[in-house]
C-alpha cells in the first residue's frame, strides 16, 4: 500500500496503513512476462516498470483506483523534488519528478526504483518523504504471481 504525498501543495500527510492489494500487469502487458505491474490500495498506487536491460522505474501515486485511466490524463507540468527513502538498513535522498496533475512521483534513476523493488522483494518497511513533508509509509503486497513474473522478466 502507499501512503504518499506527491507534492508539497497536496493534502496533509496521510497517517496509518491499510492492507496492500494484489499486483496486476498494466493493461496491454503479457501476464506471463509483464514489464509493468501496479498495485492499487485504499492509500494509493505503486507502479514498477523495467526496460529490456532490466532497468527499473517506479511511480508512486495517491490515486487509489483506476490508475491506468489516470495515466491517460494530460499532465504537462512536472518538476523535480527531493525524496527521502528510508528502510531499516539505510536512508537516502534523491531527485524524483513530481507530476501534480496526477498526484504522482516518478523515480529518475534505476537505483531509486530498484530500492522500491528490493524492499518489496524482502518485505521490509519503507518510508517516503517528499519536499519536507512528514514521513509516510509504503506497504506493498507480498510477492504474488504477477510480481514474480515481473521479477523474472526484468532479470532476463
């Protein structure tokens, strides 16, 4: 599940957690070998993609339903933001991109997206802090069949 602020001007920090939904291949993806998966929960959406070289991109959003439809909306304005990702092992800060029109942040580097992927694989808690807002918690689903197919596809 995602509890995330996507921009400094957005809603106040969300508190608490809820149960994560299942991973699903994005529309148009082969369910046996997806290169893009997402999970929608009552707290938001996480989307992971990988290219042919296995390089990851992560998108984290406050959108709680119909995320594929949200991705079709015009969202011309983007800006950089400092994002802190904290796990029990380490804390790091990196530039991400905020897309305010769809309440979403996008990783700029493979390394940051890979950290989201790895925390999902290991099932460890992670916190995200955007633009000086309070820490919020991400809870992604355990490695279901869609997630496993995604991981296998990206490794190949």
